[in-house]
C-alpha cells in the first residue's frame, strides 16, 4: 500500500524547494521499495541555478518511510487507533564537488550550523564531514575531490497531521526547509575554493 501521507510530504518538499528557486537534478531522483523489508525510499537532489553539470554545490535528500510507520499509519487510518506516531526518516547531504584541491574542513563546518531549523517538532542533527577522492583511469590526471556533510533526523507525524486532508500542516512544517538549504548552498558556494570546470563546459 502506498500511503498518501508520504507522497504528500514529498509534494510539500518539492513546493518548498521550487519556492526557494532551487534547481532539481532530474536524473538523480529515485522512488524505491525494498521488496524484502517493505521500506519505501524517495531520493532527490537539488542545486543552485546556473551551476553547470554537475553543480559545484548540491543537496541530496533521502526520505524513508519504514515498514513499521506504514503499519502504524494504516492502523490509524483503518482502525482509528493512534499509538506510536509514524515517522519519516530524513537525511540531507550537503555536497561540494568538482574540487581541485582539498578544502580545510574546519572552514566548511564553520559556515554550517549544528542543527537545521525545526521540521515539525525537531530539527536535523549535523554529522561530521566526509572527504571523497575519485581517481581517473589515467594516472597522470589529478583526482577529483568532494566534501559531504550530512544532517539526519526524523519527522514525527502527529495525529492532526495525518487527519489534515489538505496537507496544510505538512506544507507549513517543510516550508522553511527550501530556504534553509538554499542559504546553506550559497554559504558553501561562497567559500574561496579551487573548482574544476563543469562537464558541460569541457
């Protein structure tokens, strides 16, 4: 069963990001179902407009609708029993890519807060940075570097949110997310770092 509250949350996020003038990376969006466990996962990526392909900075979003949350939602919907509030697990990865040299990671973390704005009741917690190095098949070519910083947490669906057929509560809770991510990408993009040219300029 594809629970509508999950797709409503996806729609709320898309509206928030489009309202913040972020550019969706169309070929990086996926909607998947784990055939063994039943978890539903939606993934998408957004960048700043005019950044080229791939953009220097972008945000990867992952929403997971666990099986137990689907069960809790169905029980509320069919039996009108609300015990354990269902949740949507959220991960947002802020990524700087096409880097020619490794940045000083302290300067990256200095422009990123430890917590996102609240999404409903709680915000997302920032993790530590990851430095990625990709080597070309030609050993004479320099490696391409990337830095990722992840924010993780869960969005708890209150009973009033489940009962809101117009999705106004979801829209309200996710409305600040687009502007916040846009601001974080601008902060990362303003750091004075060495970038390689985008692929579409080569």
